[in-house]
C-alpha cells in the first residue's frame, strides 16, 4: 500500500527544520515556561518533529542554550568602543548589561560554570575588550581578570535581582514600587531605615546601574594599579 502523502506532497521524508526555526521554538518555550523547562524532546514536540530529527541540529540542551546565547550576542553586542581604556571597560560592560537585561534568563544560565568558555566571538569579544583595556590601563593579566570577574558578578547580580523582583510583582499583581518594606521598623533601633520607610521600593526602581558602574570601574582600576599583584 502506498504511504500517504504529506500536506506538501512529500512521501515519507521527515519535515525539514532550519536552525532559525529551532531557535525560535526554543525561545518560545523559554519565554512561556522558563529555560529550566526547555528540553530537546519538548522542543521537538513544539516544532512537530521527531526528537531524532532535532538531534541532527543540536547535541543536547546545553548545546541548544549555547546556540541561543550566541545568536542573541551576534544580534545585540555591536558597540563602538572608545579609545580610553577606562571608558572602553565601561562601554563594553554596559553593552553586556543591556544585551542580557533583555534576556535575564541568559544571565542566569551564564552564572553556571562552563558556559562562558563556550560562547562565540561576539560575546567573548566583550570579555577580551574589558581584559585588554584593564591591561592597557596598567593592570597585570591577573588583575585584569579580577576586574572582569568583579564587573561580571555585579552586572549579572543587578540583572537577576531586577528580573526576579519584576517576576514576583507580576505573580502577586502588585504595581512596581508599592511593596511594604520598612514602615513598621523600630525607629530607635534602626533610625535610618525607619526614616526611609516604605519609600525603599520606589527608590530601588531607579536605574542607578550606569552611574554605579562608572564608580565601580574607577575603584577597581585605582585599587589594581596602586597595589602589588597578588
């Protein structure tokens, strides 16, 4: 008996799936259910193909995440970096921040060991720019790595705190800046926090990252170039 024809007239061949379709399907799952729920089998079901077909394009979940991160970096990390080493560090770190702020789940993935070294040219180019600029400023190689790591921890932390806070507000259906914080504190024991009271959530919503980043970079470079290498 002849096999039934597919809607496109093919007989028996599995549907062709492009890399773009695969990554788009993975993004849909992540945006809908979270990156932890992404699996190769779940993605195959999302795309309406067999898992074995998908394994021709991706090795496993980690490889799929790396492909997603590299595609995003290729699209978003194209800054014009200034000549001054200090300003180059600030601009490259801001570019990393702004890229990941749009995809906070990516920042969470990159906090796991092993992912940073598997990134592509666009993402690693920003790491190279920061390390090289720190060396140009007068840091040793070890100090330059410390500068990058400190900036990465600060940047990833800022993104994740804001993302988790926004998610919690959305789940509680609570307008931003209306959370109760320090209004009921004992003013005798904690006078400064009591004075701030419930203003804290609104104050915390302000975007202080760029200004704080510049101060942080200045402090890291000053410390590195006035202390002996450790």
